[in-house]
C-alpha cells in the first residue's frame, strides 16, 4: 500500500516538473536566458529521476508480490518464475507506458547532456519539446492509466501473466521494441527545435544522428527479436504476419532508414533539408500513430492491449503532434529551400533520393493495409487485407530497394563515370550467377529468383568494398593496428556496409524460408516415422510433466540423434488456458519445426511439421545489423558543425 | 497522501533544479550547459 502512495506521488511530482521544464524551456529559449535554460534542463533531469523512482517502486511491488496494487494483481502471481514477474513491469498497459516514459526520460537526459553546447535556442527548445512529450505521458500515467491504483480488497494471489508472455522472449523483445519506440522522440525533438529556432543547417543532424541510429538500431533489434519470438512461441511456422502491430513498428523503421540515408545528402551536398525534417517528424508521428493503434484496440490484432480509456488521449496527442509538425514545416518552408545545384540522376544523391521515394512507397502500402479495416469499417463493411496484398504491393518496391542497395554504394557523389561501370561488375556478376544457378535448379518463381539473386548482389557489393579496403590496408603495409585505424577512420562507412550485409543475409533467409517452406500434417503411433523434405522423425511416445506454474503434455520425437519435445502446456491457475510449445531443430541449412496438434486415447499424437530453409540466417543477419550499428556509432565524428565559438553566443548558463 | 509525497519529492528536488539561480556567478563558470 505504501508503495502505491510513494509511486503515485513520484509520478505526480514528475508531472509537475515536466510541465515546469517544458514551459520554462520554451520561454527561456525565446528570451535566450541561459540561466533559466539550465533550470529547465535540470527540471527535465529531475523528471527523469522521479520516473526512475516510480519505476523502481513498481518493480519492488512486483517482486514483493504486493497484490494491493491492481497492476501487480492483474499481471503477476505467486507461481510465475521471478524473472517473468520482473518482466511484468512492461507486460501490461500501465507498466509499459511507465517503461516507455522512463526510457524517454533517460535517453532524453543523455541527449541533453550531450548537447550542452549546441546553441541556446536549439538546446532550450529541444528540452522543451521532450519535456512536453514527457508531460503528456505523465498526464496519462497520473490521470488515466496509473500502475499504482490500489484494490479495495487485497487478493491472496494475482491473476498471473498471460501464458503467451511466459517465455524467455518476454525478457528481451518488449523492452527493446518499447525503447526503440521511445527513442524516436529524441531526433523529433531536436528537428522540431531546430525549425523553431530557425536553424535549418546540418547542425541538428550531426547532433541527433547518433540518437537516430540508436532508435533505428533498437527498432531493428526489436523487429528481429519480435520475429524470433513469434517463430518460437506462436507455433504457426512463420515469423511475420503483417499484423497491425508488426506494421506500426515497421513503418517508423522504414522512415528512419530513409532519413539515415537522406541526411547524408544534406551533410555532403546541402540538399533535402526540408525532406530530412519531414522524415524525422514522420517517424515520430508513425510511432504515436502506432501507439494509438496498439493501445486503443481499434484495429484487430494479436498484440493489442485490452481496450482502455487511453485511446482518445493518444488520438488527441497524435492530432497535436501532426498539427505542430505540419505547421512548423509550413512556417519554415521558405528557409528550407535548397540553393545547391541539382544533382544528376546517376549519382549517390540521386540513388538516395530514389531509395527514399521507394521507402515512402512501402510506408504508404503498409499504412493503408493497416488502416483499411478501420476506414472500410467506417464506410459500412469492414475489409481486412492479408499477406498477399503486402507481397504484391510492396514486393516490387523491395526488389527495387535491393537493386539500389547493390548498386548505390558504388555510385560516386555528384557524377558517375567509367569506374562506376567497372565496379558494378561485381554485384551484377553475383546477381547473374545466382539467377542462372536457380534457373538451372528449376526455380521459376520471379519473386524468388529476384529476391535471392538481388540479396547476393548486395552482399557482393559489401564484400567488394571490404576487399578494396583490404587492398588499401595491404598497400599501407598491413598489421593489426593499421587495420583497426583504417576501420575506425571510416567506421560510419564500414558500419553501414556491415548493416547492409546483415540485411542481405536476412533477405536470403526470408526469401528461402518463404518460398521453400514445406509443411506436413501427420498422426503417428509410438515408433512410427515420418519424412519431410529429407528429414526423418520418429515418434517416441507421450508423457506428462508438472512444472511450477503449469503442466505439460510432451510428445517426444527423435531426429537423428536429437530429441525434440513439442508439448501442450496447460495453466490450471489461469482457468485451464493451454498453449503449444514448439520444438525446433535448427541448423544453418534449415529448421525442422514440430508443433503438437493433439494426442489421442490410443497413444497416437498428431503433429504439424514444417521444414523452413535458412531461417537461422534471419537471426544471424539481425545480429550483424546490430554489430553494424554499434560500429557506425562507436566514437561518432561530428560532421557539418561549425566551431562552438562561432555558434554559441554565450555558453548556456554563463549569463 | 499522494499529494503529500509529491510535495515532499518536489521539495527535495528544489535545490537541484534551482541550483543555477542559487549559486554565485564564480561557482557556475565551469558548469556551462549542464
């Protein structure tokens, strides 16, 4: 009970501090009052501290099973393993909002600490916008969805976490994807602050690039982890279902992917200034839109939280953010016109522009696929689109994007000449080689031929670039220290290529498992065998196991020397809810994926068996993308920032 | 009770938040922007 008062008190204090920080920062920025800007920033840090206190209190309540709190009683129980009880922090609506607010407070504070010398107005307005966003979240946490609401009667035990969430994936996927969502607010705040302050130069890009890359990296990891979790838990043999919640996490990722490329055009050539502001704002607006979709329950999805009162609040917030962003861009439209000479079509900037348009095209396809049930429902008859719509509409755009990924890194800035055509031999050769090999192997599906061959071409371009770097390294005399210096000098470049390589691997895995998945439904008696795609499985028999919070009916299978144990789990404490536990034998070539469909009185069991080629390449590709982000982010060099003395009239706080 | 806790927390946060207004100019020169 005491934890509830302390927690709600901390949230209320945080709300007061956030609102104070927002109002003071805007005023102090307008008045260019360095001392008050500092006070505004400190109020932001104090807000983050209050949210941290609230977070620690909620976690304490969960770990001490304080069922006087409604949130603890609804999302945990005495039998759930302790790690999952801790993870219930973000397992429900209120807790996940608190987690999101906490991440925004921490990352926002880090970004403000790192931006101490970017100019008075830019510093003040960015703090003001972040504090305003925090204020909104804290208003929701205090008034509508408090994790510290107290039950009138304290129950002896809680209801427990949803069985689907009782998995190791719960410990990594939600915190990463929620942190990704929260982190998009930081580039948005700095972009909007730059517009408010009338600073349309590349300084804000140089400052926020790291945070944009962090947001992109977190979202990449969140998406891949989500695919991995869906694949291991849901038991339908796939990992991506074009579910609205997957879509709304994918769209900000696409917008930020576009921004990470187009921002280079502004840094190098001074072009696309308005476009870059627009992309960063779009990414954040898509996050707010996604949050509204997920948390209001207006679109049917497997992920949505229970329908709650916070939908209208997020709808209002989305409206305010949209009006603010569009109004700001319109207000500064005159300053955002580029004075640089137009770029020729065949140039790096031309490739980035085309890539941006294709990514926007994918966003449009995904957006309308997600919104169709809502819009058609309003018009009378609700319609839902399936994976076929996305594959047909976005497939050609993805193919063109892969082709650009293969050719684009080899195209020089400003203009292309004969060396370009020579270097293009490598990706073109890889493409032609795999295309011919697949045709000879009898593959006739155009999407499969293009997807796999283009992914190999992307990988060939990366290998070619790394080979060129290795050549330079050998000419310079070789040695480990020189190799490290070479990589670190161009880490942004090599980090990006590593991410490209990871994406190529991921696409190879996606394409192979999508086009060549094999599936078989069988019912077997103990000792009987089944063969799927060359893999022979033998059914051993069924047994019952009692575990701490559930019982399992395990139907053991053997595959070579390996034992696979697909099972059905039943949670007696949750009204007998049952859940399938998939058994997967993974190798770099293919996964054998066994789902127990049911058991019969004669000892026989029914299975659905999938053989999914190259699925492990998806997870490996995801890990390589993250390595690329880490390398690209290691010790960032500032680009396009004028010397501090030239930009800052007086250091913040010196007045 | 919630209001009392919030007030106490704000009271304790006060010196940290308002420090730029409290300190003397000499003390603050090193702290630009923090």
